[in-house]
C-alpha cells in the first residue's frame, strides 16, 4: 500500500501482533491444544489471532458446548500468562507509544487483564491508562464492542478514532465499529486496512496544537 496520512482525535490499539510480538507463545500453546484435539495446527493458527480463546475454540469445534470452551479458555489464559518466553515489542512500538503519551489512546485487546499486563511488562512497554480487556466485553472480536467501548471511555465518536490492528478479526471489528484501521505486521495487509505499516517504525505520529493526531503511515 502507498503512504497514507490520517487524522484522528483518539487511537485504539490492539496488543498482540500490534504492540507486542507474542507469536512464539501463541504458537506453543495453541499447537499443543490443536494436537490434543486432533486438529490441524495450521488451521488453528489461521483462526486464533485477534480472537478470545473461547471464540477460537467455538469456530474450530462448533458442536462443543460453549461452557467447555470457556473452561478451556481459562486454562489457556493461565498458561499464556505464565509463559512470556520470546515476548518482545513490535519494531517501533516503544517510540510509537512514547509519541502517544499525552494524547487520548486506549488498549483494546482480546487478552484478559492479567495476560495483557504480563505481555506488556515482558515487552517493557508502558500500559495505557485506558484498557478494554476480555473482562470488559460480552463478545470477542470481530464484534466491534471492544472498540466502541474504548471510544466511549475516551469520550470520542467512532468516526474520530483510528484503530491499530494486525489480525483479520481485529480489522473487521474496527471497520464494524465505524472506524478507520491501520494494519500492522505481516498478517494485516491481506485484510484491506485503511493504511498499512509493516511495523510501527513505518508510522509517524504528530500531535497538532488542537490535540488532533496526524498519522503518516507507510
């Protein structure tokens, strides 16, 4: 995609794949889960990114009771929270977050609060003050609930917000919320974001005198 300039009043940030590279942990944990359930690992890894674990399980095992998915998801969250080996910041994430420090932004993640804290700490990234985690919503991405709650918490209309996302489910959620989406990382470009950045090093953030963000992407 060519370079794009966007303006926004507030930014809504996914975590995994967008700010934090946690692919090593995700692949370890979900590979074991796939093998235990006799599923193709590649098929599982195509679905898992961006969703809450129970939603991934429901998509892959549609005939299984949802209560079982929620129970296994709790176990998966505990395992992922304890495993931070290989968790690192996405290239450019420290500088990107530093540029947002005084402006309205929120974390909107499918991780629960404990997992979000563990991964942001492991990547040595500052945690945004406003956080919409798994406990805050009733539906997983690609449902737009999380992004709409993030915008409301910051006090801005959806049209005034720009989402940063890496996954198909997350990009779909951002668009469903009526927001523009910057796709970050190797997964994102295929899902038609408004603008695309291979890493956050390709995003320049300017804060205007009226508080508006100007984003130069690409």
